[in-house]
């Protein structure tokens, strides 16, 4: 799974890299700020399949970053897991209201992180199926509309 981790603490990014390096199923990119994350997202041809975002960051906090990410068409359904020391209900509610799909508090356990990423991968694959099914439905609808127009003008 292609993952972008966003945290202003290099030690957390290093820990995430270490935790995910033991698994061949993840490709991790990192950003140290919300603005850097948005630049990386805009540069990428293939969208990230999951984002790990801290809440407390200077300039742009994680909740604002999630709101901005959700405005991007390619990221409307992408799993976003908040990885933060903020455990108060207000932060959790604000994160989910902004569009987060999951929440892990620091310090995190690598087994919990792996479990959350497995859920995110399932979520991402279901969203991909939904998008491809939606495109197929639109294609079939267009074909049917075209056939109906043609057949209505031809004599019976």
C-alpha cells in the first residue's frame, strides 16, 4: 500500500519508517508539514492509498490538512489515519468531522498500527471497486441511452 505519513517530529517519521520497513506490503513517503504533504500529493501521478497524519503541527495542523485533502477528487475516499498524542474527545471528534477514517494515539504499538493499516487497505480496495463499478455503470448507461435514442427514431 502506498502511504504518506505527515508529522513534524522526525523521530515519529523514523519510527513509522522502521515499523513499516519490516513489511514488504507498504511503500512509505514522509512529509514534515501539512504544506509539504499537499505539495507531495499534487506531484504524485498515482494517488496515495492511505495517509497517516499527526494533529499538532505548526502552520497547518492535521485537522486542517485532512479538510484540504478531502477537497481533492482523488482523495475523497482515501483512508486517513490520525496518529497523534491528542486523545481528548474534542480532537477525535474534530478529526472525524474533517474526514479522518481512523485514529491512533501516540505512543502507538506496531501491532496496532499494522492492524489499522490492514483495515485501511481493505477500505481502499472497497473504494477502488466502487469507483470502477460506478464508471462501468456510467458507461453502460451511456450505451443504453444511445441505443434508446436510435431505436425510437427507426420505424417498428
